[in-house]
């Protein structure tokens, strides 16, 4: 039976692992030709997210995450075309809208 997920390319100089295939290195096994694969670790892994780069373990990464500058403030900017007033955050916007709706309802019902 032929395995179509792992095969040698024509000419036999290249091993291909296709979708659904995988290479397993069992205990005591080795992959020859890779220069000191044991030297690859989180510390020298290129292109990793800054969060991973920030700590040697979960606690150190969490400390870095918590210390990160949060520049997202949920501020609402004024829109003069619609009459939307600026608000410091979403809660302030909700309060202002509720107040405005209630005033309009009271005016419509005479209440």
C-alpha cells in the first residue's frame, strides 16, 4: 500500500509531507543534517509575538502583558452632522443617549 501523504519526489532527492501527513521522531531517534536543532528555543525563535518574547514563563509573560500600555480608551468623538456629542467612554455615551431618549419621550407624552 502506498502512502500518498508522505512520499519521495520523482528522482528521490526530496521527501514530501503532504496534508494529513506528519513525521514522528521516536525516543532515541535523530534527524540528521540539521545543525544543532537543540539550540532552537523560545529565546531565539524569530518572529514570535512580543508577548511570548516578554517572559521566560507564564508568570513573566503575564506581568509583561499587564504592564503594557493600553491606548484603547473607547472615547466617542463628536459627529456634528448627526448631533452626536463627544463622550469619554461607552458608558458616558449610553448615559447621554438614555437621557436624550427619555427627554424626547417625556416631551412627546407630556410627562
